[in-house]
């Protein structure tokens, strides 16, 4: 290929999954108890997308990676201290709320505006990466809406592998039902790819990469523009943790058909 890709990774921050999350009602709407005190990480699905983007940019000359994130600046700074050591990228910050109660349409609008404002971005070489799902809210609509807002109609969700041909064509392997895969061929950029887990392990920390990234991350955080994203106009009837239910009975020599009928009856009840 004579020119590389401009890869934009959309990724938000989420509370560390090892923490206990308790939904509460706040003056601004539903939220999490002590949300600002909870340690945060980069969304796991977005992390996979970032690692795949960095790997692709390393293989295709003249490629560049941006990470576009919507979230509170203070939280983003904490998270970037560790993420910056994983892969080279340039950060674009949207200063706004992050969490499972922010409408995906608002998030997509803020991300699309931030992407359109990236200096020197060539949309003809654009690949928009992100998580197929999210640890904060698995709506599965944010990345698709970002693509539509940018006018990118070639979209692939549940991606586990991306291969680039000599002619620049993209061979994409997507998850489908039943544990099977669908392989598609796209002529090239622009395209939107929502990543599942990919095939790459988490890269080791590289302090040199981290130092190079932080020289750009800190100015990006300082000049972050407020993003209009929230929960205004949205009403939640209630928010609560999923209820755990366990009913165990040990039986012997019961036909599989009887077990299946009993499970079905229990589910219907």
C-alpha cells in the first residue's frame, strides 16, 4: 500500500469490575454509589480495539492511531497513566460524564464531533475501531451511530480478526450465532469495526512508549472541550443490581427429557 490508515479508536472508561457497584438515584438521575471514588479502567472491549489498532499501524507504514474518549478529565488522566504504556496513540478528549446511564446517542454525537475535529484526519483512509459491547452499558449502538454520523456505511460488528491484502482490501472475520464466523471482504477504508476479543494478548508495559504518549496526553487533557452528553430527558423507572437466584436439587437416574421439561417449567415460572 502506498498510504497507511488513519485509525480512530473510540473507548470510554468504566469502573474496575472487581469493585462492588451499587446503583443509586442522584439529583442528576441514576448513578453509582461513590462513583467518583471508584477506580477506573479503559473499557475492556475498547482495550482490545486499541491493541488491534496499534498492531495494524505497526504493520502498515504511514499509519496513525488516535484514541477518542468521553469521560471526566480527572478520571481519564488516572487511566491514561497505565494505558499509555501499552501502545502508541494520540489522545483526543471529550470532557463529560461516563457511565452506564448516559444515552448512547449523546455519546455517539460527542465522539463523532471530536473525530471530525482531528487535525489532518483523512476520511478516505479512516478506520473507526471500538468495542462491540461495553462494560458500562452493552447497548451495542454507540459505534454504529458514530459511523452513521461520519457517513461511514461499511460496518462490521463482533470482529475477531482483520487482515489487509496487498491491494488494501480488508478481510474481516465476524462472530455470528452458534459459535460460527462470517468472513467478509471490504475494498478498503473507510470502515467501522466493532471488536470482540480479537486475537492479540495484552501488550506488556513499555515505559518508553508511555513517556512518548504522555507528552501528548497531558496537553490533550488540558485543552479538552466540554461534551454535551447526559441523561436529560431520559427517565429510569428504577435501577437495581441483578437478583441472584439459585435452586439446587440433586436427583439420580432421571431421563434427560424430564430434566429438560423441568428446567423449562422453572424458566417459564
